């Protein structure tokens, strides 16, 4: 009985926290290595550049990479309730801020679910226009816990690469969003072609167009594609999001943000 009361109190606190956030958007991928965290950071940063108040929740407990991509890897916090302020419009929280950077997370399902619930309950975001939630790959414990507790109206974006093996797993993410009643804003094809830094020619190393074909088949929105670009890797390592740069990837992501804003409205 006591545990049920504690659970209800926790859910009530989470609901109160989430009520201050106008739009909650989870970034999903069927498999790892498709650039989901990179997209989460640059989408959030791009929204903040447009004047929106934005938070990034790093919910990938086993690979919390958001801090390094924002140039704050190694920073430590002692108070879970206060997110790390990146700039006037952007803040973030991550398990990386509370653990030694080289320690692996060796937790079973209930521990991971408990950690996610604690983060949702205790982080005080304040008034936000957007909370971007970077999920781990797949549809496991963390993803389900977020989906069930972030609140009604949460939206999803699925990130994939063009190869069939990635698209197969992405179909599961699309179906998952429907099963948990999260509105799917659309699908983004990442690593879609490679921009030659010397001549500017685009070469389709990992194929191209698979995500758009899948979106058409599943009757969901295709938001656009982002090519491989050396600026993306350099920006991720330096902690300077590539959306700030003049690059083909930046141009295309800004067009995707235009679509997201239109669909959210």
C-alpha cells in the first residue's frame, strides 16, 4: 500500500513538471549508430537559436553523449533538480553529470526504469517551449518508461539511415509510437549521401531514399534527409553543434526544423 502511494506521488510530481513544457518531442531510433544523439543536440540547438526555450533530456543511460556534443563533458553536478545551462535558451540534464565519465552503467531493467522516473520527477525545467528527449536505441525499458510517463501529447521523431537493416528496425519504432499513443511527427534519414569536401559532389555511400520510401509505404511524414558531412563529426567532437555552421547539413536540418514547427503548431 505504501509503495503504491509513493508511486502515485511520484507520478503526480512528474505530471506537474511536464505541465510547464509546451511541446515534448522524443527522438527515437530502431538501432544504434544512426546519429540520433547528434540530431537531438542540433535540433534542440537550432530551436534555441530561433528564440525558443529548450531543454534536452539525455535518456540514453548506457551512452550519455549529449554533454560532449554540447562541449560540457566532464562537468559535474550535485543537484539533480537543476539542469545544466548551456546558454540563455538551452539547458540539459544527463547521467554523465553525476557519474565518473569512464564508469559503465551495469543496471537491470527495474534500476533503469527507476532512474528514468527519478529524473522525470526531480529535474525542474521551468517553462519550456520544447523538451527534446534523446532516447536509447530500440524500444526497451527506458523508452517505454518515458512514453508512459512524460504525458499526453508527447510527439516522436524516428531517425534512421538508408540501409535496409536500419529501416527494418525503424519500422518497429514507428509501430511502437502508435502503440503507446505518441503522435509521430515524421521520419528523418540521416547519413543520406556523402558531401565531398573537395568538389561538393554528393555520393550515395549508404544508399539514399530508403526512409522516404518507407514513410510513403507506412503513410507517415518524411521530414527530410541529412547527408554525411565532415563538419558533423568535427562539430560533435568539439562541442559546437553543426547547425551553427554554413554547411549543406545545416541547411537541410533548418528546413526540417521548419517542417517540425509547422506540424507541431
